[in-house]
């Protein structure tokens, strides 16, 4: 009510895709962590490269993808989330 009476605006809610990834290498190997994805075709089972500022880049397997989640509904603040960099093409291995 106070916002509408004073002319203020409520913040807009943006939506993002989140993916739970099991790390396959690095110091946090076998740990499942959440990442933000800007890859529209990302699906469960994909092998990906993820950003991990503390430990560089890691490889992981996508366990779960949640599409179009409101950033205020997700328990981790969007600004603190690391990103999925790319899907690894398994044909090039």
C-alpha cells in the first residue's frame, strides 16, 4: 500500500533457468551444485562446462533443469549464482 500511495514502483521479477549439476572433476568432485543456464536446449543428462570462480572451470552432468523460475522464488540470490558456460559435444571426444 505504501508504494502505491507514494508513487513508488515494485521491483520487476525476472525469470531464469536453473540447473542442478553434479561436478565430475576438481576439488568439489561428486558435489551437486545449482547454476544459472542461458542455454535454451539444456536438458537432464547433458555434460557441461560450468563457471566456478574459486576453482576455475569444471565439468559436470546436469541432474535437473528448472525452467522460467522467478528469481525471488529461488533460495539462492541470482547475483551469487555461477553460470553454465557450454554443453560439451560428446561427438568430439
